[in-house]
C-alpha cells in the first residue's frame, strides 16, 4: 500500500490538503484527488495543493526561471483551476514553515501566472493577485429558485459571477450550482452573493465550481471587491473588508490596477495517507458511489 505524506491547512476556513512533491514524482489523477478531499473517507478538503518545483512540473514550463515553486491546484472533484487565493496563502505558509523558502517576499507560479507573495515567519500573508479583467459576455444573470439577479463577470483569473442581494439567505443552500446564463462560462464559474454592510465593507457567500459552497474564496473575495468598488464609484487605491463565513480578508485595489489580498494562513496537521484505503475496500470502489474509483487502488499508481 503506497503512502503519501500530507499537510492540512486552511485560509479563512477554506481548507486544503497539501501534498509535498518537490521533485515531481507523483501523478495525481482526478479520482485520487477526489478521494483525498472526501470528507468522510479521505483527509477532507476543498482542494489539493501539490507543492512542486517549476523545474520538475511540465505544466510549469512557461515559468521556469521566473519562480522556483509551482502551485498545482486541483478542486475537490479533481478538476484543474487557474488559481486559488486562499490556497496560495496556505501554500506560501507551508514553504516558509517547512524551510523551503526564506520569510519575506517571493514568487509562486500558478496556472494563472506568477504571483508575488509576502509571507513573514508568523502572521497574515499578502498576495499580489495581479490585474482583474471584465470580459464582455453580454447580459449575464444568476438564478436561484424563483429569484434572478444581473451579474458582473470578473476574471481573477478564475471566472466569477458577482451578484448583490438584500439578504445572504437569498442564495439558498448552495448545495447545487446556481443557474447562470447558458454559454456564458463554458468552463464553469464561481458565483458570489454579496451584501453591502457599510462603506468599504461587504459580506459574501460563494458557490465554487467543482466544490460547492465553501467557507471562503480568495479569488472570489477579490472579484467581490472589484464589483463593489465599481458599484460604489470608488477610485483606486481603495481597500475593502470582505467578510465570509470562515473569516474576513482585506482586499485592496492598487493605483496600478492590481488586486492585493491579505489574510490568514494556518497549518493544522500533518500525516500520511494510505493510498488504496480510501473506501475501506480492496478494489478502491466507494460502495455508495460506484462510479468513483481510486486510480491508485486500481492501477497501483498515484
């Protein structure tokens, strides 16, 4: 039975399983990622953060020489994502705490580009999330039950649809994805529901593609700040407090048009996962969901 070392961490309760794979020896298939993130049969998490050097990861080839580390982020269902705002803070905290990176300012490569991170020996982590984009998708609407709202599409670089509501309960239970204008986001979209609390202070709930409702979303908080600032007519620089079920983030729109995010990143546990024991059966099949098969249990590879 193969063993995989892991570290568990979270940023404003958006939780992740970190897999240290510095030299790129592992090939995490979608089924293995889903098994790791399973809340009962696995470690449990909103996603996977595979820690690998850019020199050892084919997907990081464009960033070799620009950043030493690549954040290979996967959603809980095994799908790839360009970026994860809470995840990159946890990723940076791991690098510093494990001694792989000196405290201070350094670069991390992601599928959404290279990001500048400021991570001290303790305390909050700040990430320059880069510029936002407002794609011209025409009229975009979000529907939950009998309610429909106009949405602002924001790329951070993950796709987001941001709507403003009078009460966050209007978002429903978010167990299933809200309905979004068909064809607007062919690769899926994160949907944020926003309540204005006061000047430069908003609260939000989010449905993340490939995950469901999470306690927080870093790129979502950035998209919410962009939408809120545009709605209020505020110019840059400006800072918003974005309140989420798992905690608050400070999001700043800088004078040069970039978005900065500051918030906590906490490592809570480390251990070893036994690949092949995901569902307590020798064939790696979830008895309740037979369509989910562990790659490792059936092929002997990760």
